[in-house]
C-alpha cells in the first residue's frame, strides 16, 4: 500500500450523486449532492479512493500527462499527483505528499470526470448548461475566459437551473434526440462576477486554492436529471449582443473545437479515438442547432443577453 493510501486509511467514505451516478468517495467533494448515510454504505456506480498509482509524471514544461486505453485512463499533474480510472467504476487517487487535498476535488470533477463520462459513451463538451422553463437545455461553449460560467450565472439569477458547469455530458438517444445529464449543483464564478450577480440562490464554498481567481458557488436550484438539448451557443466577445445560426460545416468545426476530450491532445492516436469524437460531434451538428453568440464585455450586458438567448431558442424551436 502506497503512502497516499496509508495516510488516509482511516478516512470514511461519503455518498454523493453526479451525472446520474451514485458515488462513494474517500475524498470530500462538497460541490456534489449528498446521499443518505445508509445509501452511501451500499454499492455505488463509482468508487473514489486513495491508493498507490504507478506511472510517469509530466515533464517540467507540461501541464499534465494523460495515457488512455480502452480499459484504463491515466492522469498525472505536477504538484498534484496521479489518478487512474478503470471500467469497473473505480478511481484511484495518489496525491503528492504536499498537495492540499481540497485541490483533488477540482481535478476529479473536471478532467477525470470528463474522461470517465467519455469512457461510458457520453458526448462530452467543455462548457456550461442551463435549463429553460420548457425543460429544454441550452449549452454554452467557448474559449477559456469567454464568459460561459458568468452567463450561466446570469440565468441562475433569473431563476433558471444550471445543469452543468465545465463538463457537459450528452447522451444520444439514437432517434435524433440528445439529452444532457445534470452534473452537480455547483458553478465556478470569478470574484467580480459573483459580486455583480449577488444575490444568487445558494452559497459560496471556500476558495481552492485561497488565491483562486474563481470561486465555487453551490446553488440550490435543482436541474432535471435529463434535459433535451435544444441549442448550443458558441460565445465570442464583441460590442453588441447578437446571435447567428451556423451552417452544418461551421457547427461541426466548432463542436470539434470544444469537445472536452480533444483538450487532451496526443492520446487520440494511441487510443484510436479521433474518429469516435468526429462521429459524436457530427451527430450533434446534425440534430442540435448551433449559433454564434456575441457577448459584450461588462456585466451590464448580461441580462439583455439572457433575454436574447431565450428568444433565439424559441425561434429555433
């Protein structure tokens, strides 16, 4: 047994829910919906535990190292540690001795969860999701800093549930409908955005790390477990809020750009996964409208943009 497992051998498992999965975890995951104690003691879809993990670390100039195969996903981060996901529904976590364990939840609920959901057959995008009063879901994707989470926070202020933030899991029903799985009731917002959007329904979690640019906000508006994906908006910055529907080729190119797994880059050839992601994004482009959404800088434009998005979805449907 490795140092990580020995260090936390007395840690109790806690029961959570995320993306429709029941989870038993040795690691505290305060962003997630909790399950009752008696449920947490039983069998779960996913078990997260401390254990020794063998594998290489990234070079000094790399952010992370990933090695994916059909049965095993391996992640390593300098300054954080090693993680392995296998098809049995187990995540092994081997943190470095000096790492703050609160950081582990951010990694697990971001890249590691994205890899697991993809492994289970979901189409995974990098972005945020809100749910309209009709029950339909709207996804926002875009580059880092484009304002995906901030716009989702503006919808939350209007009373719209946030279905997911960062990792979007989509199920293909096979009949043309694509469904978004609710993630967990937490959204990451910049300090400025959180101040501008206050009050929001919920409360902030402690920042991780203490100087983090974004804060975790745990909201109290539950999203449906599954929502039909009605529209995808690609956020870009500009002077005036506007939307423009994309044609099929533009939609496919944009969806490939914001497919979460493509963020991992060089594993694709070894895992023979590139063609799978292409087919998944082609299905999305075929069945879900994709629009460019221009969002001005500054929080004064957020509520007009909420109205614009709502109207654009109604026109498209």
